[in-house]
């Protein structure tokens, strides 16, 4: 990689993309997410006397909360049908249904069941709503509160825009419901959403662009050593008495070192210049980067072995990186896609990298928490490399 | 003399194509061995199997007592290679390239430095040591390409068409280098489709065609295959604008074989010559004609007459020693290059 232009692309492009994606989608964080509440228990309440029925109490607590108002635009809808329609046409991200038997269940101490209707295209916003609702509802009963989520099957709009601000909103919501001067009488029982770091669009795309461009860089580096001189210098090299493992290992090492250098530059630039939050565990972050690099090197070896010409490899490489980046969630979070497609991210080197980095970033995960993703990347590296070498041998 | 490279019944297929088809020959220590054949004959494939780049489908190669199948490291240590394609790093200087390849052959320290100097000297490029290889002419690259293969003083040097596409001066330099290396005791396997190079350089020659060895031996042994008839080579004005037979067999700098059909007027001329009493055979070799006769002097008059009768313009006619071109023609019915 003596080519300064290539270096410029590999270091400059991610920074530019982080800025574009981050600022284009950053606005989404400021506007509230539209949600609705439907109280179906009304008129069915058996509660008598001066006390308001628990359903009323819940709904008004939600509607009147100033803190929630910062995050959500909440309206009350009269019917479930209307709520479903609005979720489906995207005018609201989610709706909470307080079911008909709610008050009786609370009164008799039975488990309380709330229903959240949500649009799969704005899962994260809806997910926040769901968490908040769970937290709210928990105070009404000693019995467990369960929230059942019903997906509405229509997707449109710009899910990634909602997505982008999602992390920050989760954090704000949690803060709202957990702070001491929060809503009167509200205690969070559900600890699941605790400990999340607020992340913004620039944080998300900071990670994803670095993951993707590391892949470009390592792929590029691997091709320039594996493929470019394959028929000539590599052949001559393989005809020297130096052991093959040493030759191939040496090449891979140089790719690896260059990749780690690229990572260092991108890490420092994104973290200190753009303020991207990488999370606390730098070591774990670096280990994940190293594992990604190995996986990409394996991928490059495979591509080099199946592509008949250097040109073909040069064409396939970037295409593969882009597909990997796409299904790995580099351009928008895969969580906005329907559940059944989500496992595709595990076919992607970027996907595994993002999973691990995301955990370090938002959940404060450390090396011990991300070893699964690291192991997956190493396994990908091993398998692809072995197949690549085997294919190369087979061609000879 | 002892055998240093033994090629036993070697086979290599690429899909349907049998690129090397049961090839067997031996190379003696200290000789320059020529591997001569037209484009696509399987020369590079054979060399690649000797140098452990391709695994044989069948057969084996023994180099300095080691099998390529079981002891490839030892084989590679005994060999030096000059690949057909330039195998150098264009952005590195001549000295850097040599240093790199020397190291790959296990040289280091003083030994490496001396080898680099030796290589530069040999290539006649000592004054260009610090110049990037990408700025070199084709001939200069070829010379460095050769030097990179001999830094470690291999027992056997495999050279795959080392003179393709270069100027006559560089070519002479290279041929002289090969002779020098050989004088120092290096066994050389010299691959080419230029028969005159092989003729002047090589002690023994194997002629390959379509993956098979069709003949091998010394130049004299190969010549004897054509019999003791006289060879008459004829150049025609119309068909051969270049003119002489020398041009046809001389410095064919393109090295590209064209699959040309013999034109009908040429066929008519050949038919006429074959009618001349005493002529045993007449063939087209590219743009020239090759005529065999028991006694050249007795048929020359008749041959010239029949050419004139066919309306062709005679440029040159000569009686020649049978060369490898004649041998190849005799064995295959085709010219080596055409
Ligand atoms: N890797 C390969 N895959 C498929 N076919 C091949 C491969 N290498 C060589 N061939 C074919 O095998 C035949 C022999 O090729 P080879 O390169 O050995 O010929 P050659 O005698 O060196 O010719 P040239 O003078 O052109 O270098 C050719 O028909 C060639 O197309
Ligand atoms: Mg060849």
C-alpha cells in the first residue's frame, strides 16, 4: 500500500460518510416519537368508590408526564382499530393497549398484561415505548407485568431515521423513569434497560463506517499482495525454498499490520475529532478489530482463489464488502428489518464486528462479553482461509 | 556425466486439455538442455512441474536426487528459476529486488550483499542499482529477472523463454550470460521456441509438441532424423516480402505463431515442384519452401523452372544443412513458428 490515493480513500471516506450520515440523521433525535394509548378497560371497571381505577391512573400518569413528553408525542385514541390503522400507516410508531380486564387483574393480583402494537419499521422507537410502559405498569401490581408485542406488518417511511436516534432515546427514557424526581410513585422494577449509554447517529455510523472501511482496507491490502503479483512474483516466491506457510503468513502479517494502522487512525479520528463514543473498553475494541481483519483476510484469500483474474477479484472485492456492510448493518440497523431476516447479519463480518462494538459502546461490554463475536470472526477467518488456500492449491 | 534432472512419464491436464502428455527425458549435470516447441506445446507447464509450482497428475520429477512429490523444499533449494513473465516488484529498485529475492532463497548478511552485487554485475546494471525497475526497458527487466534467479548459485537453472520480446543487444547479453553460468558449472534448462537460439546454445535438445516429446538428443542426432537428403530452401518474392530464408528463421522478434493456411497459389507451386524428378518432398514453411532431394544439384534446374512456370518470383534459393526447423517439419509436417 504505497499508494497515497488509496490511503486517502480508506482514511478519508469513512470520516466523510460518518459526517454525512451522522448529520443527515441526527435531526431525527430531536423530534418526539409519536405514540398512542388506548384504554380498553373503560366502562368495564368493577372498581368502585372514590379511588380511580388503576387503568385510569396508568393512562393519566403516562399522558401527564413531562419527562415523557420530551421523548414522545403521546395521544389517547378511542379505539384499538384506530390505533392499529395509525401504526400501520406510520403516523404513530407504537400504541399501548390497556386491555379490558386490566383493572380486575390488578385488583385480584393476577398478572397484568399490556399490549404494545408496533410497526416493525420503527422497532427501536417502539421498543423504547415498550420499556417505558413496562416500567410504568410495574407499580400497579406486585404481580408480574408482561408486555406482549404485536407487530403490524406494514413497513414504510424512513425507519433508519427513527432508528438513528433510538439509542439516545432509550437512554433518555430510562433516565426519565429512573431519576429520583421522576414521576410520583413510579418505580422501575424492570432493570433490563438500565446501564445503556446514550448513543447518537454519529456514534452508530462512526462504528459502522470504521467496520466497513477496515474491511475495504484489508481487502485491498490482501489483494495487492495475494493477487496482484500472483502469476508472477507469487509463483517465483512459491518456487523458492522458503516454506509456503511462512510466505503466506508473511503476506498476511503485512496486511494485518497495515489494517491495524488504519484502524488506529480511524479510531483516533472518530473518537477525538468527531467525538464518537466507542465505549470504555479499548482493549476489547482493538481485539474485535483484529478479529475482523483476520476474517477479511480469509475472505480476500477465498476471493483471490476463485476469481480467475486480478480484474475480476478487484471487481468482486468491493461488491462483497458492500453486501457484507449492508447485511451487517453498516448503513442502517438490521433491527429495523423483520425478525426472520435478521439472522443474515451473522453471515457478515461487519455484522459480527458491529455486534461486538455495539455491545462495548452501549452496554459497557468488555472482552469477556464479546468473546462470542470474536470467536465467530476467528472461525470465519479460519474457514475462509482454509477454503481459499485449498481452492488455490486445487487450481494449480 | 550424471543425471541431475530426471523427468519420468510426466502428465498434466487442464480440464479436457492434456498440456503435458507422458513426457520423459533426462538432463545431465553441467549441460545446457534445450526445450524447444511452438507456443502452447507445454514447455511452461513442464517447467512449472519441475519447479514445484504445479503438482503432476502422473509421473514424477527427480532433481538432484529429490522427488518433487515428496521433497519439494530440497528440490526448490537446488533450483533457480527465470520465469517467462517478469517476476519483479516494479516499484522497488534493481538492488532492492535482488535483495528481496536473495533473502527468499535464504541468503543474508554479507553473503546477500555480495550476491546482490554479483547479480547487478551479471545483468550489466551495476550503475542502475538504485533505479526503480518500472523505469527499465524490456531487456533490462529481463536481465534483472535472470539475475534474481541465480543469486544463490543454484545447481540447476530453469529458464523459460528468457529472450522473448527484447532487443538483439539484450538477447546477446543474455545468451552470453547463460554460457558463462554454464562454464561455472551450472546446469541450464533453456526453454524457447526460437530454434536458432537452441541450436547455438544447447548441448542436448528435446523437441515438444502438443505436450509430447517428439524427439530428443544432440543437434547432430536430431538432424540425423531427417535422413541424409539435401535440403533446399527457397524464398519467393510475392509470398515473402521480407525476402530471405534468414528472415524467416532469423530474429523473429514477435514470437507469435500464426496459424496460417497455405495459400492456394503456394499449393500450386508445391505441386509443380513435387513433379520434378528427384524431388522426394516439398513443403511450405511459413512463406518459404523446403524441398528435399537425394541430390540437390540434380534437381535445382527443374525446381527453378517449375517455380517460373507457376508465375512466382524467386527471391533466393539455397542448399542448407538440415536444422531444427527441418527436423520439426519432418516430424510434424508443420513449421515451428508458422
Ligand atoms: N493454468 C492453466 N489452465 C488451463 N490451461 C492451461 C493452463 N496453463 C497452460 N494451459 C494450456 O496448456 C497448454 C500448454 O501451455 P504452456 O504454457 O505450458 O505452453 P508453452 O509451451 O509454455 O507455450 P508458450 O510458448 O506460449 O509459453 C496451452 O494450451 C495452454 O493454453
Ligand atoms: Mg511458456
